[in-house]
C-alpha cells in the first residue's frame, strides 16, 4: 500500500503533519481507504487526517511485528538501550514541534502542559534506555553439581492502547520499556489525538528495525477491539477508563494473556488544619490538574478540608484559580486550554449543571462556560468548585475528567480517611500537613497506589506508579514496572555432574 499524503487542512505552524500509520517500517493508509479527521479543540477546526484503521490493519501490523520479533529479541539488551538513548536525543531535539502538536490536538496549554509532556517523553526513553542492562536473572544455590538460574525473556508481541489526555507521555510508557525488554509493539493511538504519537513513532522508526514498532489509528471498538482479541498478541497494556479496562481484561482472560491496566481515579486530597497556607493551595491546584482541564486520572477531585479552615482555604483557592488565564492552547499566555472534544465538553457541563441543581451543594466559584465570546469558540470550561458535607453524591463519586472539584468538610481524622477510601477507585491521593507523622500515617492508611504528601506534581521516571482496586493492575514508570509488565521469567537447571 502506498504512503498516504494527508489532506492539508488548517494546522498551526511548527506542528507535525502525519504521513499515515506506521506498519512494518512504512507509512501507509488504511486497508479500507477511510480516514479520520482530527480537530483542534481550542478552535473547533479540522487540522489533519489519519487512516481509519480496522481489523484488517491490525492484522497487517501484527504480522509485521511477528516478523520483526525473532531478530529484535536477540539484540543484546545494552544495544537496545543505546538505541533508546538515541531516540531520546532525537525527540529532545524536536521538543518544540512535538509540544505544539500536542497543544494543537489535545487542547492542553503549550506552556503549562504540552511542553512539559514532550520533555518528559524524551526522559522516559532515556530512563529505560539506561535500564537495559538490568534485564537479568538470579542463580539458585542447589549444590556444586547443579547450576540453576533464571533469565528474563520478552513476551513477544505487545498490544498497547492509549488515551488522548497525555498521549505522548502514555505512549512512551508503553514503547520504551516494551522495546527495551526485547518485545515488539502494536499500538493503537487515540483517535482524538494521534498526531504527536505518530511523530514519536516517526522518530523511533529511524532507529529500530521495521516492524519493531507499529502504530495504527482507529476507533476503539473496531480497531482496539480487534487488537485486544488478536490471537497472536502475547501481552495487553491499556491506559484509559475503568469501563473499557474491564473489556480489555475479559479479552485477555479468553486467551490467558497477561494484562497491565492503568485506569480511572477519583483521587482524594486531605487537608489538615495546619495547612491553611499558600503552598498547600498551590499544591491543590497542581494536584487537581486545573491547568490540564483536570483531564487526568490522578486529578485530586475530592478535597477533604478541615472545618476550621474550610472557608479561608476556599477563599485562597478561589483567588488563585480565578487568576489563571483560560485561552488558546497555543498561546504562551494561556494557563488553561480546552477540553478534548464536544462529547467530553457536554459531559463536563452536565456534571456542573447537576451540582448547580443540588440544594445541598454550594457553588464556590466557576460554573457553566460562557456561550458567547472568545471562550465559546472552543471547548473551554471553567474551573469549578462545589462545597458540600456529603461524600455520597454523584460529583463526589464519579470520575468527571473535567475541572470540577468537590470540597467536603471534616473534623475527625479517621472519618476523613474513611471517606477518602469510600471509592471503588484507588489510583492517587494527596495529604497536606506540617505534621509529617500525621501525613505519613494518612498516606499509609489511604487505599491508593500512589500517594503524595505535601506535593501535587506528576510522575517522574523511577517512581512505581499504578492503582489499587478498580484503578488498575500493574505498575509503570519504573524498573520493576518494566520487568513485571514486559518480561517473563524462565528457570533453567543444569546437571553439571554428567
């Protein structure tokens, strides 16, 4: 199939234009010839087209990966690591182009979000490139006449599916450790934000053999479903909603395929009475991911705020959040960009309306977005905070994936921790206090896989990141995550007495 020349629409300058989907080292169109049009959510304008992949495209990609695996798994791990380091350098050289592409297609603000994501993706490749020599096993002392040892071996063809909220970072977390461990990969990019992922694939393709990395672009059910159910896929790695994660897990169960799931969250922040200070307010803003429109599974969207500081803390929060500038994601002056698409925008607005209609809830600030003016030209929403005593209503229990925070009073520490744990999610959590003893006891008591005390930042390579309960299975960002997720252990025993 020939290389695709995408229809030129209205991309921003300095952004990446797709060449097709990457299969077997070549850029090709979909088997059906259909395309998906990509939208700039900050302007509601079409910016590019990518192939509309289906089951036939998945078959081509899996075959290409299958052909590449025998030689790739036998590349000396240190040499694979060197290639990842070269990819990191090449990505870093094009950080600005990648950042502008991320901002254009996701709506995430260039200065506060997209540029950092592009740099982090390069760091992820660099981190895992440096770990290639750690793919080692152990010896077992069974006596002088017996040699018994274990070795780490790749799984084979990995099927990966990523979402749109931080596509390059999440794509890098699949590609870098999987390739480092000697696997080959077929990745489905998110249909709403595939462009920067295709750019990352383009850079990676310059350094790895054809078929080692394949990136296809299609919709979830017809493309992602075909990938999840393909009989030759030996590992499934999925990041996305808990609902879809259950579908992926059922598909894996049919073939006893190992699965990694990084799913949704409704993360709590517990603010103690001694933290009524600007640093904690700044931390809450960061933890809530307001500058990413709170489109993050780690957003601290349930804030348990001690009653002694409830009003004063919210006043400080309102002053700081309302000072943030909402606007064009590609504008350096913008702190906050736009929601990804109309479907998600409508969903967020419905949650806000539910809050406004609830008699027990008080709107602290924010509300529904304006219907006229510059912000109506894109999918822009307003950072919104509701105050309520209850942890049981819809906005306090469901993942909104938008900038809606619920503040809940507490007076008894045990009650605050109980409420924090009253969720089927368990991804992230945040604790704010000068009393480090209390902070650590709370961190240990909270049922979440990733807890931060007195900080609300994002993940860093080397951290063990993943969820409890229905927030997922497995870990990412770390050496143990790579070993557990992308290798299998083989035990070999040799009789030396023969």
